[in-house]
């Protein structure tokens, strides 16, 4: 990709995200070429809430779906009853937020030098 093509692509990515400084929520990756777009990641599932989305890099997007499967969260389903849908949204969001918490703890440990020799 030549510099002009890259600049155009990055500008389009920023437009899709609605910001010129997109950042992966869990890990902080800021290279727009590595972010999952145009849809972003739907932490509660796209069918449950299509408007709730967040930028993630490809690695974190894959990890989020791995964790969700491990935690028993299903995607691609829009439950009928409000209670069932809300319960599923909360479980999916909790799985995603736990991933973010794990990153935050790791960064705090790095700052404190925990586990470093």
C-alpha cells in the first residue's frame, strides 16, 4: 500500500469510527490498520444491541469471542423476552469487561514491577 492509499484508508477508518484517534478499548492499539472495522466489536452481541459497539484490534476481537464462548455467551441470537435478552446482554458485557480488567491489572503490575526480574 503506497503512502497515499494508506492515508486515504486511515481517513476512511477514522470516519467509520467517528474519531481521528481510534483506540482498541482493551489493549490500547491505536493503528487504524489493525482495528476491526467497519463494524467494531459488539460487546453484547450485534443482534441484541446493534448500536453498542467499540473499536478493538483483531487480536482483542478474537480473544473477546474466545472468552465469550468459554464463559457460555452466545452471539447471533436475539432472545425474545426482555428478561432473557437483558440477561444475555449482561453476561456478554461482563465477559468483555473482564478482559478489559485483566489488561488493566497487567498494566498496573507492570508499573509496580510485579513479576519482573
